[in-house]
C-alpha cells in the first residue's frame, strides 16, 4: 500500500500539520526539543484525535510530568485539523487528578478536539497508567498564531535524548523561605524545555507553577489550572513563581500562583486546590 493510500491521499511532501504529524508517527521522531528530552512520543494521529506515551522518572513530580504529556496531546489534537503553515500556542491548561501512578511508570494519553472556532481550539484528554486506569482528565485551549509569530518556529528536527529527562532536571529550581505573604520559587529553564518555536511555554512552564503550589500547600493539587500570558526564552534569565495560599483548611487547601520573569512581567497565572478526606 502506498503512503498516499494509507494516509488518505497525502503525499510525502504534504505540508499540512496532519501529514507532518503522521510522518513523525511513522518515523518515531520527536515533535519538539522538550518531547525529545522527556521521550514524549506521538503514537497515533488522526484529524482531531491524538495518542501519545511518555515515561516518568523515579524521584520526579507526577503532576509536573503529566502536564507536559497533557499539553502535548491536547495541542496536537487541535494542530491535526489546521491548514499548512498554521502553528498554535497554549492559552489555558487544566488538569484534574484521579489517581497516583507509581514513579517510573509510563503514562498514556488520548486527546480529542472538541470544538474549533475563530482560531481557538478546545480539546480534552484522558491520561492513563500502564494498566489503562485513568489517572487524570485534562482540558486545554490553544490558539492559532499570527503569521509573524508562526515564522519563528524552528526548522531543525530535534533528536531523542539518550535517556528520558525528568522535569526537575529540565527546570532546575530552588525554593525561597515562606513569608506571611506567600512562597517564591526560582527556576532557570534548560534549553531542552523549548517547544518548536524555540521558547518555553505550555506544559514545561506549567510544571513550575504546579511545583510552587505543591510546595506552598504541602500537598499535590487535585485540581490545577493555568493561563499563559507570554512565553520564556531559556538562558541566564530566571523565572520566578510567586505563590499565595488563599485557604489552608483541614480538608481543603487553595492556592494561587504567578509566574514572572526577571523584569517583573507576567508569564502565567495558576490556581490549585487540594481535598483531604
């Protein structure tokens, strides 16, 4: 069977996102540097539907790793429906944890495009453990970039790292001592956290807000949501996560986080809630 017949009439030089993503699946190639570093691999792609898998590393944060995989499959689900030349950016990412897989287990993800209008796509995803049990449900909004921003996307294909890198190695960070007003965490994103545009955005950046909230709340948030304002260019400039605990009850804890750069510009805002039975 020819490639054209197998993929619904697409040719090897088809420039559409769907054709490009199908070639990545066929060639078992990574989509962006952050996926090459974490070994997040696209395993199946159809228009409006994507499946991916990613290993986790022992000693790393579950939610931080899960956010990379969720952002990956949610964004690809929307990208698969776009025209040639269109690129996307994550606008919002939300995760509800339902389980706690063991560290070192591989996670699977299935994403579906639920709605697309006016250049914005809404997608939902289910994350499962190695036994197929659902551990999280996720929702994401992605927006199509303008032509000028899309032109910034890299043209060099990334290569898989020798072994999967955990989030904490890709986002080296340290926590400041808590004060009455909250907690601050400072991180220096590694170049391997870049997306296809050469910037840090989406799941890798969301992990810093999740880590800061978990540190301040003293528990991993069951519900986590983040809205992105601008991306980050990795290098010598730090990213700061400022967390305020808004409620610290016996059964419920609520926190709010802001990510800012070293110039004080807002990068993202996040909320986290944890429940105790």
